[in-house]
């Protein structure tokens, strides 16, 4: 189903270079991110050791939606405020072992 842009949608446009006035009419939700790391160092001898680490990026798995993917035709009907993409990546967990001598 095709919806022609109405007066509300046609009011939004990108600002021209050097233009002053109101900008960023459509703003998305804020961004929150927290990373965590846990490590344990174990000495094998006086000059050798092992380091075990566990790193988690984006612990809360917070999502930030991309306002640029808000299609102007999504402003009508039941899909008001619908986003098609996100700016953040999913939570990443990594384990590591380091041998030092």
C-alpha cells in the first residue's frame, strides 16, 4: 500500500549547508553502553605467569535505533515511530588467556 506524503511529512527536510535555524527535528532515543572485564593472574614461576580474562562489551545489551532509517511513510497508521535498523551491535563476550615469560 502506497501512502503519499502528507503535510506533516513534507515539513521535514535536511538542512542545507550554511543554513541556520531548527535542525534535527527527528531525534532518536539516547545511547547507553557499559563494558565489563574480569581478570585473574596466576604465577607459574617467578618469571612466568598466566592471565585469564573475560570481557563483555555492552553488558546491558542496550539498543540505539537509527533515526535515519525512519521512513517518511512510516509516520502514518499503526507503524508510527517504526525503525528498520539499529546503530549498536549486539552484546559481545570474549575469553582470553595470556602466557607471559
